[in-house]
C-alpha cells in the first residue's frame, strides 16, 4: 500500500517568515494530494489540494508544489501569522481507491 | 448542510464497559471513514465503508472494535470491552467517491476510559 512520510514533525517560525512542510509518497499511482490543518481541539480541515496533472497551486498565502518524478510534495506558507499555528497533515490517494494515506503531521508554531 | 455529525462529543467510561460512537455523514456522501487520533500514533484509519459496505478494516486494532453502517446516513463504532489504552479522539469523515474525493471530518468524540 501507499506510505506517506512527512517532515519535520515540529516547526517554529517567527511571524512573517515562511514555513515549508515536506511529504513523500511511495505509490506512483497516487494522483490526489490534500493538505489538512488541525487547530488545537478542532477537527482536521482541508486547506488546499493538488492533483497529479498540476505542478503547483496557490491560494493566497498558501501554496503546494508536486514533483511526480521524485514523489514528493510540499506545503508553503508565506508571511506566517499566529493563527497559522496548528498541526498540518499531508495525504495521498488514488482517486478511485478513495482511502487517504495521511502523514504523521507537522506541529507548526508561529511566534509573534 | 450541517456537515458530519458525531455523538457524543465526550465520553468518559470505566474499563470493561461498552462504548458506542455514532456518526451521521453528509447527505449524499457514499464513503465513510473512522479514524483514531492519539499523540503517540497520530491519525490512524480504523475502517472505511463505500455504499454502506466495509471495504478495509485492517486498521481495527482488535476484535474488541466493531463498526457498522446499517444505512447511508448512520454508522457506529463500538468498543466492547473498553480499555484505558482506547482513550483517544475518534473522528468520522465522509466523502463522495469518484468526485473530488475531499474528506470532511466530524468534530470528533473524545473518549476517556478510566
């Protein structure tokens, strides 16, 4: 089955700096890569996703990049704010398979 | 739509007792997932259903765990008997298979087994 690895497990940045979280996957058939944000005590919520036919996608301060050849994808958060502090999960899946394979999560702390 | 609804939000029980967690998926979704989240093990998939049929239950830790989906709008996760190590947050999520495949999570049930 698919194996998703996520790094780093914890990340601290100063407010206004950028944060990058990286994930690798093992199954070349995976073609959909969502990112979830989980604030303390809350549910995971989708913040951005990318499909395998796209190399990069942006949504305001958040961007995701995908390298299919290397089987890795990354989340980039620019101009970080304290409200970006949360645990971020990457995932990979094959559309038809439906099951998400989640990474182990990155705890991001933005220091004011 | 109210989203995925889970009940109860919090459950405190004693070791050996039966625990039943409930989930109502988003109307029209045909896939439902049960996850367990702990600090040590992160987010683990326990079981998922497509069109009310269990597809993969390899994540269910032991025979003490069972899940059912009697219809498209309701699912239960049962632990019998419960043990302290079952203490965790249990999330239910639903999605529409074949579409954009986004999983929407419920608010979770925080289970404490004393």
